[in-house]
C-alpha cells in the first residue's frame, strides 16, 4: 500500500521514464532469450534431420548373410571413419549386444544402455557419453529370415553426435544477437529520450507559465499548446479573468458602501447640538466600519492567488516603523528570504506584517527581529522582540478583539484581531511563545501556499 501511495505522486515524466526503462529492460532481454531458444530449437531439429539421413544411409548399406548383419568397415561419411571424431554409429541387438560399430569408436569405449525403440520407429534424445553431452538418434529395423529355421534379424541403428559443435554455434549466435540487441536498446533509449522530450515539452512550458502567473510575472497563460492542454489553458485564463473582475466589482461596491456610510457619520459628528456623549459611539461606529471594510477587502481564499514578493513590503515597513518609534532607538532586523512569496493580496500582506511589527515595536525595548522563510508548502513568518513577553494565560486570548496584554503599555487594540481575521481567511496558523533569541514575545505565522 505504501508503494502504491508513493507512486501516485510521481510526475508524468517520471512515470514515462520508468515505463520506458521497464520496457527496454524487460522486452529486449525477452526477445534475446526467445531468439536464442528458437535458434537452439532449429539447430537441434537440423541435427535430428542430419542424423536421420545418416541412419538411413547406414541402413541402406546393411545386408544379411546367414542370419548375421554385414556392414562395410568404412562409410562414405569420413566423420564415421576418424577415431573419436565426435560422430559415431553402431548397431545393437535387442539384448544390447553390439553387432557393428563405426571406425570413430575404435579406441573409445562402447556406450551402454542404448535405447531400443519399437520396431519401425525412431527415437531422438540426449545422453552422456565419455562424460560429455551427446545427441542420439535410434531406429529399429528387422530383416526377414532367409530360412525357415532362422528367426528374423532385428537390430537398432544408433547415430551419436557430440553437442560441442552445437554449443559453440549457439554461443557464437548468442554473442552476436546480444551485441546487436544492446545496440538496439541504446538506439531505442535515444529515440525514446527524444520522443519523451518532444512529448513532455508542452507540459514543462505549461508548468513554467503557471509559476510565472502565480508569481505575478504575467497576467495570463499566453503560449499555444496541443489540443489536450489548450482547453485547460483556456479555462484557467477564464478563471483568472473572472476572479479579477469579481474582485474589482467587490472593491467598487465596498468603496461605494464606505462613502455612503462615512459621509452621514461625518455630518452627524459636525452637528454642534449633538450631545457630547454621542460623539464616542459615533467614533466607535466609524472605527468598526473601517475595520469591517478592511476585513471584507481581504481576498482570503480566492479562486486564484498570485505570488507577492515579501521582501519589498518588509523593507518598506522596516524603513517606516523605526521613524515612528524613534524615541526607543529601535533596531528592526529583517531576515527575509528573497524567494519568499505571499499568495494573496498585497494589501493583506501589508496589513498582516504591519500589525505584527507594530505590536512588536510597541512591546520592544530596542530590538525587533522579522524572519520570513519560504518552505515547500507554506510561508513561515516569525516576529520576535526583546520586550517583557506575553503571559501564558494571555497567549490564547490576545487575538480576541479588545483584549489587551497587561505587559504591553499600549496594548494590541484591534491590530491582532485584524491579523487573526486575515489568517482565518487564508487558512493560516499562528503560535505565540517566548523568543529564545531576544527573550520577548515570538509570533509564528504559517500560511499555506
């Protein structure tokens, strides 16, 4: 199960390469073994045919004289006449007695336990002779009796041939075929590599364009692709365009709402006859409208996010905040990875970093540290200060609107509540702890890609 689960995450390129290698490493050797086996089978059949022809040649020379078999001492095929040539012939009686042997068996011991097939039938096989593998072809025959008092002359003709010649031919053939199959495998690999590059190239280009769109380097997918990918690219472009139009309509509606609400509130605030105790509720309503508008403008989990570089926004905040808190001689250190990207609205990222750094600057004595790291599947933001830190019992409540940490002189106000709303809209996680570097509070933010 684990292997199947891990295989599901293989890229198409990895799958095609694996299938190509498997095809070459399995199919080509199978072809080699099949050819070698077919060659040996054909060679064995040829040997059987050749031995059968030799047997009939000997049988044609056999004669019967007074119940005894007569054959010439030397045969026409010279291999039967050379001592231990590897090709032998002999004739045996049904009881195993040798009636005749060829000259090639002159100094060699006669083989024993030779087969005796049924009368008129042949038998082909292998057996060991002189501690070597040999083929043997046997055929039984019978001569009619020359007189009434004599039985028929029954015998078997055996042709024996060493397998060394066949083995040498087989080895030479196998060496040649495997050499050519290796060349064929290399040619196939080169051809398949070129085919793979040609096939996967549109996918690689499509992936690069997706990354470029995510990082904000281009607004849409612009290249032309094969039919299978063209429809996907068209749908993605449609999705991006619809999302952008919807976001713009959303902003326009919110702007109209802000204008329609803030103008009456401003008029109410300017009325001199308005009781003094009414000014504070009006201001509270005004602040609440501003906050809710900012929250509504957060893109959150939109259909499409482009990557916003974090470093420029962090550097801009790093130049602004020390000027606001110049009475502290604040040292704001930025450790922001150049490749760090925030997938969302630039305003949301500014709001998120601005509130976190602003609260850290309020609590810090002199030092604030911002660390941003781009990981495989998330963006990690860590803000640390050298202030008094946050008590354990306040760490779970500090993100609630209006809750203040007593150790912070100016409190958090709605700043961290906005941070919480943004994190929830982007499905992010947060954690508050004590900084091991500066000794104060540490806010760790994790935003999924």
